[in-house]
């Protein structure tokens, strides 16, 4: 019994292909990357319309008279909804990988930005 106490894993059958431990986090973050396109583009639009216009880098919309409050409400709701999905999904899939926290979250952040970058570059090239 002493040999069995620490190892409760079932031995694998020969020829069985196990999925890679990083497969689930990669898929989860790429799918979430498609979802984050809307919050990222809304944030960029807000920055161009208000923050950069206040600095004189861009010109604001001449018909804009609502102020920043509606934008702030929409951005907070979008980012809250996205983060409420992204963080728990990554906490669940991080357990399978066994990587350090810093490495996992850095990879997850970069992976979630891939679809936004691809779509932005694709639109810019057109």
C-alpha cells in the first residue's frame, strides 16, 4: 500500500492520444479574443473621440453634446461583462496547465489580443 498512496492516476492505454495541456487555454482565449473585439474597439473609439480630441490630436464630433457619461457607462458594462467571463474561464483552465501564474496570464493576455489584432490589421489592409 505504501507505493500506491501518492499516485492516484490511472495508467493510460497504449496508443491513446492525450490532448496537450495548453490546448484548452489556447482555445478558450482565442474564443474570448473574438468577444473582446467589441470592448477594445469601443475603448479606442472613446479615446479618439474624447481623450485625443482634448489633447488636440484628433477632432471631436461636432454634434456631440452628451458628454462622456454615456460612454463611461457603456465601457464599464462591456469590460465588466467580458472580464466576468474571461477571468473565471482562465482560472478553471489554468489548473490543467501547471504553468506559473505570471507565464499563464501573460500567454492568456497575448492570446486574447490575437483576434483583435488580426481583425484590425485585416481591416487596415483592405
